[in-house]
C-alpha cells in the first residue's frame, strides 16, 4: 500500500519555498498549475515558491498534502486555530452532521479532506444498507427477444448472420443511473487520495458493496440535471459531498502528470457567513424586533450597486446599523481609507446612524467617531470592532450577542 510521502501544515498568508519542510521544485510547479487553473485565486507565485492568500483548507497532489489553517492573530496557540476551521464549517452548514454512521471523527487526527471523505463514505454506506433506488433508463443492445424499439440500421449491420437476435432500444429498471454513476465517480476519487489511511480501507469496503455502474466523466451539468423527489431525498447529502469532491478534483492540469484535489475556503466569505448566522440566531431568540439581512443591495450608478455584508434594522424604532466584516489582523493600526469611504457610502445609502468594521482578534473596545464635514440631517458614525472568536480554547458559538453589544 502506498504511503503518503509528505504532509505539511501552514497558515494563511505564509510563504512556502523549495527546501521548506521538504518541498521540491516539482511540488511548486504543481501548485503553480493548480493556481492558474483557478484563475490565480489561491496563492501568489513568488521566486521558487508560493505565498498563500486568505484561502484555507487542504491541497493534495501526488505524494504531498498541504493543510492550510486560518489564523487571525499571533497570540493564540496554533493548535487552537487548527480546530477553528472545522468548527466554523460546521456552524455555517458546510459540514453537516452525517445522517449515517457513527460520529467517530474526533477519535482520530483526520485532516479536513479525510473528514469530508469519511462523511461521504458514511452516507454511501447508509444508502447501501437501506437499499439503493432503481430508475428507468434507455439501453440499446442486442437481445434475444424483440422488446422496445427495433433499431433497423444497427440491426441489419450487427445481425445479418444471427437472425435470432434483435438490436433494440428499450427501457431498463435498475441501479445503473446518473445518481449512482456520480457516487461511483466520487468513490474512485476518494480511493485515489486516501491510500495509506484508514479511509482507504473503508472506501475499498464500500466500493465492494456498491453496484457496478457505467463510468462517466462527471461535471457540473450532471448535478444540475438531477431531479429531486421523495425517492432521491435520502441521497441529498451524499450528492452534495460528491459534488464537492468531484468538482474540486483536477486531473492532469495543463498536461501535468499530477492528479490534484483541492478543498479550499475563502476565509473572508466564511467569516462574513459565520457572523451573519450567529447574529441571526441571537436576534431570533433574544431580539425579535431586529431584522438581520446579509448582502442587501442598492443601486449606486448605472449597473453598479453597493452591498454591505450585514444590515440590522430595528422594526420598532426604524433605525438601521451596518456591519462590514474583514478577515484580517488589524493589530493596532487604523482601517484603510478605502474601507472608511466604503462605510460612509453604506451609512448614506442605508440612512444608518452607525456603521462598523468588524475584525477578528483580541477583544478591543473603540468608540464611534463621527464622519466630519457632513451636511446631512443624520450624523453618521463609524467604529472599528475587534472581537475574539475563540472562547475557552474553542470557537465561540455564541458570538452574536457580543457582536451586537459592540453596536451600542
């Protein structure tokens, strides 16, 4: 069994060069190709290396696994931040509680990719145990009995000697359909990228129990074509995980020989989503008069619009506040002039007396300061908020109340 040759861990915005942690030039070449394939989003190419951006998660390429962890400040333990990403993904619904299989993830030191793999295998194993669904499909082949539509041209070409055969197109009711073909493709990818781990053995057992189906090249259009109904409802999470695995699989990028699998998340988006979810949860339970919305848009000029991350409206007082989340270590420095101008635009367009830039980090209290030289009837105030998302060594799942308190 092939063992994984090299596993390394880095943090967002770190640099990785040839010679660091066993990295070779062919590893860097593969990472450059992966980055080009994804429009140079994941990291910045540097001399003999890469500098990671705000994307976190895992990249796996032949013989190399790079796990990229988030870290918003320099004070907390590195090991704490390794758990934060997984907990944030769970809180935001990017990882759901598996409906099948035991909850064994915390018993082993699995990386993020293996976590998704295990959830996927749990789902497929559960479907097999309950019984896989059958669907109708069309099949064209030789049969010994005439059924369906006789394909005359094909029949004459194939059966000029064997008069007892019929070349027909007919309906078949079995397990060889698009849903299972997608799951089979995802299983084959899991098998490729889990060699040398517990997941590999689990995958092989699952493959043995899975029916043989036609092998297809799956793309996004296959997922869009799937029809949801009562029979396919139990497949929903398995297909969601299969989509994540398949569409992040990059075989033979730019004629390279490496097969890559990248599972990366933009921390700017994840931070915004996490704060929004926690605010909605808190206000729903404790402040029903507050209406929290995300990505509310207003026209600015022509086809251009402005869209703050979070808008909170008080339905009783008709007052509005705006929050824009920024996943960066602001330290002791001021916000950028571009961010301050952006927040002023939000304040004007939403008639919000108070707006806030929200950063992760060590708790820091600042005061609302007015924008100077205004001539509006409403005076607009802006504040820089910094909040620690870690509590007692874990992700704070009750951060909504603390964020709301910063707006007072």
